C-alpha cells in the first residue's frame, strides 16, 4: 500500500478512438482540476504538443483491431506494455488505457502477473444503484467465452473488490440469468450455479443469493453479480445506451418548459450519480496491480474521471483484499 | 386472414403471478375500454366471480415452475393448452398467456404447428427507438441455448415480422455482440456470423448490417437484431428495469418542483412511447398462429395492452409473411 502512495497514474496516451488528443486532454483535466498525479505513456513527439506532463516514451501503438496477445508479445515498446511496466517497476500506482481492451488485459497479465487461484482476469464495473452502494458486475468483456469455474472465481474476486471499495462486510453474490427458479439459464449458468451452490460462503464471509434477472441489477439485490464477458458487455453497453437516450430526451423536453432551470436542477444530481462517464471505467480484477480499462470512445471528461477513479482505487488495498478473498 | 377477422383473443386466465384476478381485470379493460373481443380460458368458477366474459372451460393450470413440455403433454385440459386449441380450431384469432413461458411455447408449438424451415420458435419484442420504428429483438427467452443456424432463422423470421408489422421493405438485420469488428463475440456468435455473412440477403429483400453492440439497440441501427434467448432475455429485463428506475426517480423529483405539471406533461409522451407495458408483449415467431407471451408480473393495464396488441397483430398477415420470408 504505502509503497505506491502518491505515485502517478500511468495513462496509455496512444489508446482510444481519438488518441492521443482526447486522452492527453483528459489527463490535463485530471492533473490540473482534480490534482491527480499523472504520467503519460506514448510517443513524446505526438504528446508534447498537447501537454506539459511527464512522459514515459514508447514508440509503438497496438491498434484497436490487432490480435492482442500476439501484439503484446511482439510490440515490446508499445504504450500499453510500457504503461504496465511502469506499474510493475514502481514508477506508477496504476495504469489506465482506452485502447485495445485485449491488449490492455494481455499487457497487465504478462507484466503484472496473475493472482494465485485465478484462471482468467475479469473486468468489473460498479453498476450504480439508487439509494445503495453500486452492484459490482463482472465480467463485462474480458472473456467472451467462459468456463463455469471462472464464474466462481469472478464471484470471489468481486467479494474482495466490494469489501475493499465499499467496506461491505458480508457481500451478497448472485448469478445473472433468465429466471428466478433454480436450473434456469444456459448451459454455462446451469453448471456454474451448481459450483456456486456447493461453496460454503460463510467461510468466505459472503452470502450466495442465487439467480438474478436483468432487472435485479437496478435494485441492489446483490453486491456482486457474475456473468460471462459476452453477456456482461452487452448489458453494460445497452445500459449506457439507455442512459444516454434518457439523458438527451429528458433534458431536451424539459428545456422547452417555462421552468426549465428548476426542473433540470431537480433531476441533475441523480443523472450525475448514474452517469456511466462517472462510474464506467472497468477494473481488471485478477492481476497483481490496478489496471483500469476505459471505453475507446471516452471523451476527455470521461478520461479525466477515469484517471481520478483509477488513482483512488490504487490507493486502496484492492489487490491484497482480492488475494485474500480467494482463500478461506 | 379473413377467416380470423373479428375472432376474439383467447386469454389464458389462469397464467400469471396474480392470476386469475389481474388477468381477468386486464381482459375486462381490453373488452370494455379498447373494444377488443376477448374469450377467457380457465376454471369458470374461479373466473366468473370477476367478469361477465365468454369462457372456454379448462380444469387444469400448469404452474410457473413446471417442466413445460411434459406438463403440456399430460395436462390436456390446462388453460394454456385449451387456449392454443381455440386458435387451432378457429374459435380465436390468437392467444395470450402471462403464465409459464415454456408451457405457452410448447402448447403453441404442439397445437398450432411449426412453420416449415424453422428449427425452434423464438420470442420477438419490438424494442422502442426514439424517432424511428422499433428494432425487433429476438430471441428474448424461448431458447436459452442456441445453435448457430437458429440465429439465421430468427433473422429471417424477423424480416417477415418487420415487413408485416411496419411495412419495412428491406429490413436491415444485425447480430448482437461485443465489438464492431468481424470475429468479435462468443463461439455462438462467431459461428452464426459466418452463416449470416454467407447468405445472399438481396434474395430475401433484406440487408445484413453485421455486428451490433448493446447501445445500437437504441439508435435504430437495424430493424432486426438476433441473439440467443439467454442474452436477449437479460437485455430485455435490464432495459425494463432501467426504464422503471428512470420513470420513478424522474417523476418523483419533478413532482417536487413548482411547475411539476408542466414538466411532467413535457416528458410523459416519450415515457409512454418507451413504456415496456405498452410494447413489452413478446410474440412467439415460428408457429402457425399468433401466440403472445406476457410477463408473469403483468399488471391489469399491461394485460389489457397486451390483449389489444395481440388482437392487432392477429389481424395482420404475420404468419404468412413469416412463412414467405423463409424462402427465396
């Protein structure tokens, strides 16, 4: 913990749909407005025009469509690999990338190492719940095709994450499926449910609440919800799409009314609380370090929020809590 | 077409979380307020206290948790089986059930028969899109575990449905997955994508638009989106949960403002347009008749809307359009 206190967030300046411009702009906001220490990783010539921030040079960029594992192995001077090395080498507290998700995962896995007992890392996001702590949903995109035992590991990692982040003493875990009755789901869920039911959750200081449906994500029915990365990513993207639709139509309609300011002021705090830009950064759980994954389309504001968020998480005891949640 | 014109909707009075009370109340609203012809199917003693509507007697009820296929075979005097028979026998234009979804599917399949070329029926829902016709999403829960070729059949059925329902001449079909690039997805999507890409869609008077992400459901990026029933059901339930959350918090916050009436009036039409209660009834595509499936938790209003919706659909040329969309 104390070893990484105050160390900067290593930001992959070259990753993202509009990198480096939007990423660097976000890093500047984080540094100047939020007072978060930041170090950019990438091509100094392309970055330095935009910001006067510390830079770790990296000459290569792994493109969005590239085969991630292969690229990370061959492009050793790529920005994402260098960012992960900065964390490994104690030069940064954590890393953040809005680039190729697979490459961010592979670089984090290869450079930071895997926590014992974890087959595959998973991306966790806090799904905001009104009037409650968020529900942690994982996996939201690291593993499109999962084995049943991985979902159990996701649950255990989620327990550690919840405990560190929100001080939830006895996290409740559920599995995302399509009916409340036991035995409902696809083959993966049926097999994973059996494994989840066999565990003595008391030993892990957690509680298994069983099957949850999509709507239960909104109500705080569990602290941790596990699913495969295909399902989780679609749920995440659909949710963000619906948020954006409500945000735009409601604000547009209310703006036309005679008391627009008052109406907008009434709803804005809740919109801000739910805003995926505020909470949407995923954390790759299962590696020995804090590795954060943002959407490729992140705006500068989203990047700045993600950096601030990453920094906060890096100052918690997350990795140790996840490590200890894996054993009784 | 003309043979079923004006025939009543056969409503499974015994299916639903609060059946028969809520279902019968919904049927009364549909009959009295919407002027839709309705016939209730179920135990006359339990129904007749509540409504003075025509009844097809049925002595058995398939419970929510029951093994659907087995129950439909053995419980020949169950309300859902009798409702399907009413359609088969030309006594009703269509059927609606809020009971055991599997039983509704099995009864429809066994009593109405399967359309040639369809391996498995799928449940389709119109996903509302602002400023556009809805996007038809299927399967939303009939098949938790799918074969790749079924997704192709879902696409073809969706084309017929869109064409009949919204007069879309050249429907655009996409596949729900987790990245825009070809080859992104789980094993099912990878295999199904290959099949979808091989088809000459021009021959079917349709267009294949490829990979879509969750957010694309909101933007009208396609007219038909195919996925397995596990993913589709989770997307549907999550979307409904988010709608309900926005509906309740926004109305609560605006109610406290000084111009609450004006603010609420400004947003209500769009909320009504998006309301899952208005559009949420699924249609089982692939059987030779109109079979509608409502949520078990449907309120009387939701049931009434579903009945009205079912009646409208039964008066269209849906089944023939779907049949003809299956062949070049």
